[in-house]
C-alpha cells in the first residue's frame, strides 16, 4: 500500500515537470568540463600557431663558399643566420647531402626545409630567394672552344653538378639529355679537378664555387692556367622550401627583414672581397 502511494506521487510530479527521467540528470561530457576549458576546446582550431624557435635545414654536399660542412660560416650561411636572428629563430642543424637526398629529407619531414630547392617541387612551400647564384660554363682557354650559347655544348664533354638539368632551365636540360658526353657529379671540387686535369672539356657550376676550389687546389694542381668563363645562364634565384607553410612564411618574413637592412649588403661585399676564400677565411664573429 505504501509503495503504491510513493509511486503515485512520483508519477504526479513527473507530469508536473518537477521530476525528470534519470537519464536526463546525467551531464553530457561537455557539461562536465569547466567553462574556460569548453571555450578552449571549441576554439582549438582558431588558436594561433606555436612560436617557431628553431628550424632544421638540408643542403648540398659541396657548396663552399656558401656553406661549409664543418664550420658555421659561409656567404649563404651568414645571410640565413642574420635573417633568422632578426626573428629570434635558431638554426637547429644543417644536414649536408647530395641534392636529391637533401630534397627527400624534407619531403619525408625528417628535416624542416631545404636550401636551394629546385622550382616547383610538389608538396613544398617556398620562400623568396635568399641569394642569386651565377652559373657559368668554364673551359681551359688553350682549347679554343667556341662556346657562345647553350646549344654549343651539344657535342662537347660536359660535367655538371648533380641535378643541374633541373636547375638550369629547359634549354640546357634538352641539350644535356641529347648529349651522350654529358654527365653530372655530386662533388663540385671534383669538377674543378677534372677540368684542370683535362678529363672533360667543360664544367658547369657556380662562379664563386669555381673560384673557391681553384684557390683551394692551387697547391696540388696548376690552377694558374687561363680559364674562359662563359655566362650562358641567367642569375639563379636560390629559394628555401619547407614541408610546412607556416615555417616557410616565417623564413620568408625574416629574409624580407634582412634585405631591408645594411647587414645583407655587408655580407655580399665580404664575398666580393674574397673573405670566404680558403686563404682569408676566418671564423665569423
């Protein structure tokens, strides 16, 4: 009798809206979270990205005087460091590898960015150019080669740097593909050795890199013989590409800041004065 009365009272209250089903009294997961945490959870996708305090890079094996594998110095290294310093970003590491592997390290996210990336690599985000390279064709003047345009390389033995066909434009790529005497090599020091030893007629590489190894090899080879340089290629912009868009944007902004300062031109002037050549190279301050 007593239980019937209690049941009748509960049913009456339920009808009046004073009593809710048990399931309705259980809080949903979001209701168990403090209000401030609920806001953070809902706006998670609108949060600002974390500050970038260091970035890792890959670049070529043989790239002196722009980078040195065993020293924190070089024309391009000093430019990059000066740019990142303006944003309080540190260089975490620079991995030196052949061009194709350096690119693969970024595409697989093992390294953040590649310095001197070829144009239009799918899936990567690019900065503006940090510096321009001047690639040329070099031959021993005594050989009297008549080179005035890229097509003149068609019948000559030519040694380019690795992946040069991807860097120097479609016209050079077509000539290289059609020339059975064209080859590429990863070590640019070896390019210079092979030229002075007469193993190839022409080498194609960057002007400052050629001069660096010409100085370096002077005690081992007669590098004083006359060499003819032919400027067959337009100045090449050297961009940095990253697997992450935000990182690329941060570096791009840093490069803009550097180019607006006197430090940018100061470093380039040091390069013109042979500061980075072997006999004058000293640790950066």
